[in-house]
């Protein structure tokens, strides 16, 4: 991997040469650099002579030609790559150097690029990966560099074979065309902008694609009906969104009425040019997935009814920053004609980069590799398979069941002792459920009717057990005689040791921290609340360690537990000889293993809070989730999609709905409406302030800093209003005869009022006297503090007065480094020529 930061700094130095010469358009600069990158890559021209000779040659060129004329790359490229002569646009595709930079700029840039590519390589990777970072915003016409991590990801979803024909009908800088360069495809790209077409041409050559068929023009004109026979095996495309296409161009391609939106028309063109069994990835906005207009609906009809839609991926919201925040979806289309096909819908949370405009690599948060693994595994016949994003570790799982098994649920369970996470996939009918047990890479099918389990338990108790459980609500006393459970209120429940299992009573066993039984089976009178709550597993209480260095998990690992079994036969679903799984109560599963010697080990798994990873609503027949239990995708049979009125293809429409408000702990509908109303009122206030700012006089016509405007309140102020008003008049700085308002906080007003109160009492007392000498009142510090406290105001009272003065236009609210300040109104805020 190249060090993009270091290379970015080197290129930035070269960039400054262009800007110093007045060349500031980023695409023009990159096109000029493309010229030098091709020279270096193919060793063209005098840049490979010694420096002094090169300079003499260029100086002679300038004197004899009457000006500086950089060398044309085309003749040398044609000699080195004869196949380029086949392309009609070849003269327009070769980048040229801007002669206005002169010999000095030419030599500076040439030397700098030469040094850069000597120190770092390959040139194609630098051109394709680093240069896009110098385009800070979308170009006119909606052009931008499709983020390269997305072009690589999209290409990874397609199945390339030797000699595959790859096309992009809106190729821009060729990011999609080079994403699979190592497969050596035959590439065709169309770009309406000559500047961007030259970037695509250069990008392909630098990636070893020796005959890139890059065409300059409109894709509809080039691949209209006259080239109807031209077909491609793969298409990768991020078309421009929302541009209007002329009807005459649309009619060149389609025999039926098609929407005039650019993304719809270009997607339809790509589909027409896609060969049988061909694959296509296209990026589209949300409207293309649900709009009822003719073109979009026609495309969706074909994809769903013919079984051509494989997957829809809603990309993370910041995936196209800093260029666009439009919600964008990647669609994988296969011309396979498979009715009754399964369609996958994905909603990745992360794409390997931080959020916001200034995105930085964040490989720890990337769901795209998991989605790639899921899509590649779509033809696997096994119901549950692990998904790996590299190496041997399983990072997620794909579940895909027959449509008839649409009742599907996944629960997360935690091992009681070692905290390992496993997942339980349940499906089938309620009367005859089946299960898959997932523990890391181990996946077990659990099905069939439960069968009896014969446990070889200890025939005697090795040592007495005296433990509390349920937060000391109960104490288990297990001994050779008089065993019992005692509640915290002293109620006793008898325990009887038995030589064999009794099916008519509640039975219990005790296991040690390793899950090994340490007691015979015993019959027990179960407390009513335990039976009512259907709880069956009770770990011993533990003391929270007082030492901060002690890990609580160590205390947990040292716990044994009591396991209770309700009346009835002891049965479980058999996996192998001596290997059983059974549900225990409402929150536990037991994995019972008994070896040939009769030794038993019981692993206990707990269904904790928020244990439900996924629960189908009857439409989903599969899902993809990661090892943290985050659901990234769902599988929907095509007949379910066809039932939706407009063939909605938005992934969000097919994920199960969240639990009801009362279940999920969300606000009630009334509270939500109240919050909406409050937000609307706040918005109204803010809009009023913005309108007032819009009406301000230009700052160029005023003094800087702006002077205070004297405003007199109507009528006489009393109480807190007068106290605050008096303080406000001091919140200015004097500049000669003028006063400039200062910023202040509510706390500043409070402090000044308290100081004023102190001055009031100091005028009446002498702090050095404790008697009535000289006619002054006696004084103590406590008296003063009590007086100030009794006569000062709360912060909420001060805020209400400031809000009143703000509405009167006497003060304005401002923000400084995210904190709220106020200041007196200045001439800047006064609208009109004659403020009162």
C-alpha cells in the first residue's frame, strides 16, 4: 500500500507551481500531470536526457519556434502501443501540457514528477488513488471522482474471466475501468467531457490496459440503435443523477417511452448492451428504486419478473463525501432469466472510512467486505454458512432457508462462564421447530423430536454446598441429610436426594464452574415465584470485588450454579451419540455432553436482554449478520416484491419493522408529536432571526467595530428588569466618545448584580466596626452574604429577562466557540437609516 500522506505532500508542492502560474482548475492541473505521468511511464522524450542537455534543447526550441511548445506524446505512444491507432478519438485523448507555464514551469514540474515516481510507485495507483483527493467539491455538470474504495468494491462483486468485455457509459476518470485491471479486461468507456475522457485514457494506460476504447461523446448517440449488436459482459457505472436528457437522444435507444432522467436512461442503455449471462453494477439514487414514472417502473419490472436483480445495497450516507450526500444504492444485475429468484437487500453501516467531509481510513469499521462475501456465496446450497472476509476467522454468517420456512428468528446467547457468544437460528412451524446452533465457525443442525437423555450423575455428595442465589433471595443448603432451599424470609423448601430421575416432580442438580455435575439428582419443592417466572438456572451470588484491579469476570468464572428441571421426562435434541441440546426455562439453553466413560459436561447459554438479533415478519427467507449480531442484509423472494404496488426496491422497505413503541422503550406518539411541535416553534424563531440578519445593512458601510445604539425602554422598569438593565449599560468598551458592545454571559450579569448589592450594603455599614459608633449599623460578613443571597436572582430568572430584552431588540444572542453569549444591540443590527 502506498503512503498516501507522503505522496499527497509531494503532489501538493507540485500543485503550488501551477497555482503560482495562475492555473487553479483542479481538473486542468490533473490533466497536465497526466501528461508527465505518461512521459515517465513510457519513457517518452527528452526528459530522460541529462538536465543540462534537456534545458539547452528546450531553450533552442523556444527560440526557433518563437515560443515554448511541449512535445506531443501521441507519436511515441503510437509507436509503443500500435493498437491505439484503431481508435478514432485518439488525438483528443492524449493529454497535453499547458504551454502558458513556459519552460521554467515545464522543467520544474517534469523534475518533480520524475522524482516522485522514482521514490514511489506504481504510477497508476498514485494517479487513480491520490489525485482524487485534490478535488474538494463536485465539478459543474455533477462530475466527481467516484470514491476508489467503492469502485474496487463494486468490481469485486463481478465474476471476471479472461478477455471479458467491460463497459462504463459514464466513465469519468476511469475509476471503474481500472478497478479490475489485473483481470486484463477489454474496456470501453464513454465520457461526454473531453478533459475527463483524457483522464480515463491516462488512467487505463497507467494500469497496463494497452487498448482502452475511450470514446468522447454522448453514450446514447454512440451506442444508439446503429450499434445495437454491441454487447458487453460486464458493466460498472455511476451515472450522473437528475440531468435531463433530450427526447431525441432517448428515442435513439428505446422503442418505448422512457423517462428522461440521466440515471434512468443510461441504466436502460447499459441493460440493453449487457450480454446474456452478463453482470452489471450500477449506482442509483433512491427515486430509481420506487418512483412510479414510466422509465424507472419499466426497469424494475424487468429486473424482478425476469429474476435479473441479485442485490441492492444502500451505501452509507457519507460514502460519497465530500462530493455528494444523496442517498445512493448499488444494484447488482445479472441477465440470467431466473423467475422465482431470491433478491438480497443490504444496509451496511460503515464503509471503512470515518464520517463527514474529511473522511479518513477506518478499516475497523467496514461492512462492505462482509457484503461482498455474502453476495459471492449466494449460490451456496447450505442453509447456514460462515462468512469470512479474509483468513480463517468467521466474521459473520449467511442464513438462507426455503421460502416455505419463512418463520425465521435468530437469537444471541452468551455462555454463562466464559462469555463466548453463539447464535441460535430457529425456523419451521411452531409445533415442529428446527434449529441451527452457531458457535464461531461451528454450525450444527438441530432438528427432530426430543429424545430421552440418561444422565450418569454422581451417586453421592462429595462435600456440603451452602450458597445463595438470586441476590440472596434464596439459600441452597445441600448436605447428606436435611437439604433445603431457604428464602430470605425464612420459608423452607424441602430437597430429597434420589438415585434416579423422577418425572413427576421438579428435579435439580448442581454443577461446578466447569459445568460438571457435583451432586446427585434431587427432588425439590420449587418456590412459587421461580415456577411462575419459568426460570431454571441460578448461578451462585458473588461478591463485587473491592479491589479496583480485580476483574469481575474472574469472580463470575468461579461460580457454580443450580439447574432445575420441571416435571416430565428429561429430553433433548440429539446431535450425536451423547451430545444433546435442550431449552431450559425461558432464558437458557443447555448443551449436554456425555463421553463413553459417562462423564458429563453441561454448557449453559443465556438469552440476555436484547437477545433477539432478527425476527422475520413473514417476508424474509434469509439474512446476513456479523459476529456482533448486527443484521446487514435480508433475502426476499421475488414473489414478495411483486406483491408491492410499485415494485419497491429500497432495502429499508424489507428489513423487519422495529418493535412497537411500548416494547422498544421509545417515546409515546403524544410525546413524539409534542417534540415535533417544539422543534417547529424553535425553527420559526430561528427563521425570524435569519430574516433579520438578511435585512442588515452591509458591513462595508459601517464602522468597525460597530458602535452601540442607545435604546431607552418604554416606561419605568422595576425589580429584576431594572437590575439587569442597569448592568447591561455597563457591558461596553469606550473608544473615545463611542461605546462598543462587549460579549457577556448570564453568569457575568449575576456576578455584577451581586457586586452591586455588596456596594449597597457597604454604603450603610463599616466592616471594621462592630458597634453603632459614628451612626453606622453593626456588620458581620454573614449578614452581608445573607443580604446578597436574599436579593439576587436565579439563573432561570435572568434568562427570562434577557429573552425579553432580546425580543425587544435591546440585546442579541451570539455563539462563541459553541457557547451562548449576549451583547447589546449595535448599529450593525439596526435596519433602516434612522433608528430610534
